[in-house]
C-alpha cells in the first residue's frame, strides 16, 4: 500500500501543488494559514510539504531530474536550504509521531536504501542501516520522499508510529 502511494508521489504532489497555487494566487489564501497547517502536519509526519505538496518543490525536483547525474546533489542542496515551511517541518523530523523505522530482522543489508537516499549518498556520517551513524530520516534535510522505503526489497523500512 505505502509503496504504491510512493510511486504516485509526483502525481499527488502535482495535484496538491496546483490546488495550493490556485488558492494562493487567485484567492489570496494567507501564507500564515499554510504555516499553521505545516506545523500540524509536521508534528505528525515531519517534513512532508516539500516533496508531497509544494509547487516550487515540484518544479525544483523536475529541474534536478532533467540535470541527471547531479540530481542527488541538487536535491541535497535544495532541501538543505528550504523555506520557512521547510525549516519548521525539517526540525519536526526529530519529534514527529510517524518515523521511518527499520526492522533489522527483515533487513538483508543490501545497502540499496543508503545508495538511494540523497543524504546518505553524499554524507558518509549518515546511514539508514549502520547503527553508529546518524539517522538521515531524523535530519532536517530529510524531505520524506520515502524513496528509501520504496527501494527496500525486503520491506524492512516502514513509516511507523513511534511508541
Ligand atoms: S525519506 Fe528516506 S530517502 Fe528520502 S530523504 Fe528521508 S531518509 Fe532519505
Ligand atoms: S534496502 Fe532494506 S534490506 Fe536493503 S539494507 Fe536497506 S533496509 Fe536493509
């Protein structure tokens, strides 16, 4: 179910981003309402706005994808910078209710998750599987693209409510 949703992420983002664009530009929806919604969403799921809802994020991802080999670096730099919504939600990655968790009993240590994530691919101090390294999913820079979950062949990674 979650993997199917992740494969449709760009379509979902396009629809929500278009809606946000419309209500902002045409109807003048106040930016502070977005901030309030971002805080509530961020408390539950962390930094979800950038990769699932944001019109600018949608365009930036398209540009970095067209650039090909620099895609990971482009995403890394973009999500390092962010905007007020990204700053708030990024810092909520550490405390959000839903977190990316690995089941070590299912994990076959293939390393695909670390290769896929733009944070771990570019920063050797981060890893989704090595316990002594920092967890990229708790980092401010994690944009909850959930590509790590999508790529896991053993369904070891999942979005789980922290107990
Ligand atoms: S959701 Fe996973 S792949 Fe995406 S940035 Fe966060 S840790 Fe990396
Ligand atoms: S992709 Fe899944 S199975 Fe492979 S190392 Fe990562 S968590 Fe383990």
